[in-house]
């Protein structure tokens, strides 16, 4: 039996623009760091509850999910953020996967994008 499809969630944070955001320690190349991947919905739950001060119930209504889902998203987001900060790892906020994404720097190599 396969898992239920993921319910669409409303997110209002900056990473929704379609590209990944990366936060890393200064002076260390990204290629030398192990990433910790924070999903967009985890960031949104963190933003709503910790930055905006909403309750989990209010955040759930804004995101279109249950309070229990917000609680699980918050727990994962806080753990991942603490792990990245305490271990000096890169925190990568994964952009939405709802369409084709531009190639990453690794996929592009060091070439400049062609103009067409």
C-alpha cells in the first residue's frame, strides 16, 4: 500500500520563488559542507510559529493543514536548524517541486547561461 499523496500547503516565505536558498558558514566553500535540507513547508511552519508568534492552530489554518502536522513540521525544522548551526553544516531550503527547476550550479558547471 502506498502512502497518501502530500496535501498542498500554502507557504508565504521567500523560498517559494522557485530556487533553493542556502545558508552556510562564511569562508567554507559549499562543496566542502554536508547539507541539511529544510523543506519549504518546514520553513513556513517555523516562520509562522517562531517569527510571527502564531499558535500551531493558527499556523495550521494559514497553511491549510492540521495542528498536528504543524507540530511535526516544527519539530523537524527546529532539529534541522539546530543541527546545521551546531555542526557547521549548510542549511539548504529546498524550493517547491511543482515544475521544472533551473539547473543548479553543479549542473551548469562554471559556464554562464546562454542568451537565446
